[in-house]
C-alpha cells in the first residue's frame, strides 16, 4: 500500500470543519489529486458522512468513539481510504470536542505508522467569535477545550473571515499569533473560498509536523465534554405533497428558540432532509454565521448506497443541555414544523461523552 498524505483538521464544534473538508477535497480533486475523507463522532448516523459520501470520493467513518480513544479504528480507516485512493491525500476530521490530539494521534502515527502515513501539519480551525472570546478571557464551558486545541496546533486557521472587515481580521490574526507563537496563523473563508488554496499549499509542503504538546488537565477536559448533550436521530415522514423548503426553516428557527429559552449554548446542530430528488442541508451554531439552510439535488447513489423512497430528516445536535432534554426540544421543534405530517423516529442515539481514555499518550515529540 502506498503512503498517504494525512491532513488532520481539528477545531471546536461549529468552526466549519466539515465545510473545510468538502472545499479542500473539491480543490484538490480539480488539481488531479486523489482524495479520501475520514469523519469521526461519538455515535453513528452522521450527517457529515452522508453529505461527504455524495462527493464522488471514498469516505470512512470512525463512530462510537473519538480518534484518540479508538486509535486502531483510526488506523483501519486510514488504511481503507489509502487503499481506495492508491495513497493520495486523506483528510480527517476529529470530534469537535476533542483535544490533546498531538500526544494521542500525531505522535503515535509518526512513531508507529511511518509506512502508512505522511502527516501534514496539524491544523486547528477557529471560529472568530469563539477565538476572540478566548483572547478577551471571556470564559465559558468550551473555552478550556478550545484553548488546548490552539495550544497544540501547528497551524491555526481562522475561518469565516467573510463576517469580519479586513482590519478586524488582521487584528484578530495578530493577537492569535502573539498568544500562540508556536503556530502559524492563517485566515480563510470556506464559504467564500478565500484562503483555502493558500492553506492547502502550506500543509502540503515538506516540513516538521506535530511539533507541539499541550498540557491538558483531563478532569477539566472531561468536564468540558460532559457539559454537552449529543443527539443523532433519523425521522421518517409519510410521503406527501409537503413544502419542505419552508418547513425546514421553521424547524431550525423553532429549535433555536427552544434552546435559547433554556439558555443552552449550541455547539452545533446539523440536519439533512431528503425528499425525492431534492435535499435540504441545515446548520445552526452559536457563532457568527449561526444559521444556514441550502437546497440542492440529491446525489446519484453509488453501488454501496441504497436508494430509498422515504422522506427522511437526519438530525445531529450538540448543545449545553442534558441529552434527554435535547431530544425533547428537538421533537418539539419537529412538531412545530411538521405537525401536519406523520413522522416516526428511528436510529435515535442520545449521550454524554465519557471521560477520554486515549489508546496512546506520548509525553514527547517524536
């Protein structure tokens, strides 16, 4: 098997990692590279995997555990993707609430899997609002984990600069570079395709990588992860002449209102609603670009996908509230939007992430 170039893109929930994977893969493919993707979540039934799988490239999912706690599963996923693309470039997205990845992923990959992986610099994607809050010392539940993600980064890529003016973006990048001098600070807007090619050029050039280890208090880390309830669920609608375009917006608005009423900070909410030949992709975060919905054609199924006639919505929600209450608020929002439809829930998983227990933990840079 040929060695694959591995680009690891971390960052807290809502930073735009999945959009970055999609955009980067698209740009690399246009230049003739063979690209594969790896997604990661604490549970199965990921919106991200379904979306990325429609992009004509191999996608492997490591679910039920983070990369660091299931390192063999990550290696297996890398092997699968690398085989499918004959080496090529593999882009992997760890769970957004994970940190200490340099000690638990980058170092063991460099030490034990040199023949399989040529790792690129570890990139941490930053939402400008969350980054500014950390720099201004406005503490919240996410601050500890996000700060540690920046502490171990080779590259800090400030995303969503389309929501900032040029002077604000420059000031924020300068402040980040002063706070984290070990990292190269870059800026981008995945949405507007600004800075993504420059970032790709940087991560693909030969250089030392995984150079930084963060000092992580696992009690604080575990508390930060446990503050968020997780919901992955599919709901199936009885087919009919439904106005999904309008009702999808009602659902996202209602869920936002329900969470706000409980003062529940949003990590992210994603949904994929499919009906016939159309699909709607929705996203809600607590950050600057906080709510989006787009409509597009459903990709043609490949040989491994089964075409289905059912209308379905897959919801992935992460919020600072108990998982059972998150499920109840989501059901209430579904009822507000789709009360005239008959829908049933399947593949429902609610959880609070357990204490991280990495397979490996290196105390030195390899």
